[in-house]
């Protein structure tokens, strides 16, 4: 039977949530093509949580182990997946920091192209068709993938995990590979529990309207009120001014995000910012200028002084918990 | 130190995107094109590395239509020594096709101590050509580098991952793709702009391999449903919370 490989991710031996999205996307492709899903995890041992991949539609879960596979090993992982992908119809990765690095390497090793950052995937007449945002979401490109296998990476937070129970039989295969020439020496973690804007279900972003860096505290308070589900983002203007790190920047030269809830605070809504967040499911804008372009994309707008509105919103969210 | 920087000409990030008559590509009428912002970091890093080494050459390489010459001149004005344009009708939608052409040129013109790319182009958002070229040249590669230290032949690079920073090590020669934060790109000074006009720029017509990614259509994103102004000031917060709970069902 034709195989769809779902390349999953673990960090510190724990499966990352995006893996269930990758398996969900792979299952969708497998159903359209009449294929089976093999979830691939690379690590030093089976990752905790990989037994759940069957419930999202993996027919089997294969852990490829090697010395040096505990942390992300770009070359070793690429070789291992490319080897495993021979004969497979499709290789599905996540468009995460790791997947963005890994997917092109896999494609090149297989001598084929890549559709990166895909937001929709279907099969049309046996061929794989993917939709991917280009120009930072100002347009959508519909592409046909004729590679054998086809390689694609899925944008995080778009393929909502769906329960599709399959056997999920687990298997561990030791592969005779090393980490390769590029090795991770250290992972400097951000503060405990900090979520990345690209992955958080709720993003609270601030712009120049915050007036000074210290005032981002009120956005952090609002994020905390959501109990670990929210991350604080920033507009390009405040990142360029050095108020916030580039990792937090949302927009065409930052991250594109698709959270369930996006709250834009004191952000006027330059086209390059809108490009990075317009696929959010619900957008709330808080701005003192009622004519700010951000209100054109916002589902709900609040006009007024953010220094009064945000604390009131924080209190209201806290009272819901 | 011999360094290659691979760059791309892209529409400015303020561009309002319109689909061309073919239904598949950008209508470039009135569009301002720039050196891809992530590639500016690549050019700057290459120049700094050469300056640090005290000797060497920075060669800028681009693939695309004839207008790519203008973008190469921008990098030459920043201080790169010479440019090569691999001239094609257009940039193919399949990154592997681009990667093959660039890898072939780099192979012919090498060996290189360093090959830089921007971490991605802000038009196609692929971020694939750099690591693909590394695979084709069998060179170690670190992508999305936001901090770089090179001591002797050892590269130590920071790359941002979700909620953390990965510190990655490899040896030279290597392919590195640059992220924002690695440096502050210089602006070309008038003197540099004048000098750039006289620097060598080699235009080579290249035939591209067939790809496996076919563009079917390019469409505008679905319009967002018209939103509403809930109210003014903090007094509107309870109504906002009610709407988020009951109408949007996100709380």
C-alpha cells in the first residue's frame, strides 16, 4: 500500500503538539489517495506522547533511533527520513523551526521539490494539490506537486488535530547513522512556559501605541490571564526600535501566525503587519484611532485608550477563569 | 576568505499584490522591487567576515530575469566585489530547480569558505534554496542564523526555535542562512553606488531543469468578514468579552 510519511517532532524526548497536526494532514492526504500513514519520530528512544499518534490517524508509529538523534541533528535526520521515504508517495513535515530546516534537506536528498508552509492540501485526479500563502499571505498560490515522493511542510496551527483512530502500532528501528556534521550544542530556553507566537493559540501583540518598552507589561499581564495559552507578539516598528526581540515580530519580515485569537494593541495595521496575522481565526483590535487600518481586518474593534482598556480586559479574563 | 552570497530580487513588503493576466503570477506593474531583506543580512555578514579576515572576495549571485542586475548592483554598492546573474525568464516555482542551477555555478566557481543566503525570500516564503544547495554541494548548513561566531574553522551559530534558542556548531566551509538580528545591514553610500557601476557583473544565461511544482493559480486571500466596532473605552470591555464567548466562542 502507498505510504504517506508524517515527520513528527520531539524536543527533550517529548512529542511536540504540532506532530498531531502533521499526522492529521497526512491522514487527510492518505484518505484522498487511498494510502496509509506512517508517523516517523526521530530520537534517541521513543518519545513520550508518540503512542497517541494512532488516535490522529497513524497506521503505525516508527521511531528511528541513532546515537546523536536525541536533539535535532539536521544531517542525520535528513538522511534517515530520505532513506525511509524511498517508495513513499508523500512526505509531510511541519513548517516549524525544525521542519523549515529539515524539509528542504529531505527534498534535495530525494532530488525533488518542496511545497513549504502549506495551509490546505487535497488530491485532484490522483495528484496532490496544495495551497500556500505567498507574499506573506497577500495571495494564495495553488500548486500541483508531481514529485515522487512529494514533499511538503504544513503551517502550524492550521491543520486542527482530528481524532481518527487507527492501529498506531509502534515500532523502533535503529538506523546506522550519526548526527552528522551539524550538531546542537545547547538549547537556551526562554523563560519557563513561554510560548512562541507562531504556535500559541492566543497572541497579544503590541505596537508603537504602547509608547515605551516597559508598557508591554500590561500585555504580558493579559497574556498571563489566559493561563499559559497566550504569547506576546510585536509589530515591526517596536522590534526595529529594540523594544522587543525579533522572535516576537509578527508580519512579513517576522512570523506569520494563525492563532485562534489575535489581539492587536496599539498597532495601526501596516500592510506588512496585516500580512502576518490575517489568517488568525478571530481578530480583536484596540486602538485610539478609529480610522486605523487594523479595524478593517478586525472582527471586533475597541476604540480608546489602551492603557484603560487592556487592564480592564485582563481583569475580565481573570474573572472568567 | 572567499565568500558567496546568494540573493533575490523581491517586491517591496509594502506592495499591494495583484494577480497578473495569466492568473498565476504577480502583476508587477508599478511594483517596487528590492533586495530581499533577509539577503541584506547575508550581504552584510559576508562583508563583515571578509573585513575581519583582512582579505578575500565577496561574490554576489542571483537567479532570475535581467532586472536582477539592478539588485546585484545594490549588493555591490554595499561593498561586494563582483556579481553573477544566472539569467532566466523567471524564478521557477520549484526551489529545487533554482538550487540545482545555483549549486552548479557555485561548484564551478568554488571552492568557497562560506556561502550565505537569506533565511527566506519575502515573496515565496520557501526558505528552501539555501539548505538544498548545501545538500547538493555536500556542505554543512545552519539555517536562520541570528548570531554568528567563527573561530578558526569552527562555526557557532544561534538559531531561534519555538520558545528557545538553539546553539549549533559546524565546521567551515559551510552554508549559512541569515535571520534578522545577526547584524545591522549598512546602507550603500554614494561612493559605493558609484564604485558599484564599475564592478564586474557577469550575466550568464542558464537553462533550468524541469521542476515538480506547477502553479495552478494565484488568488487573493479570502476577504475577512466585515468586523464591528464594539464600543469606545474600557466600558466596552464586558461586551467584547461577551462577544468573544458567545459569538466567536474563543474564550
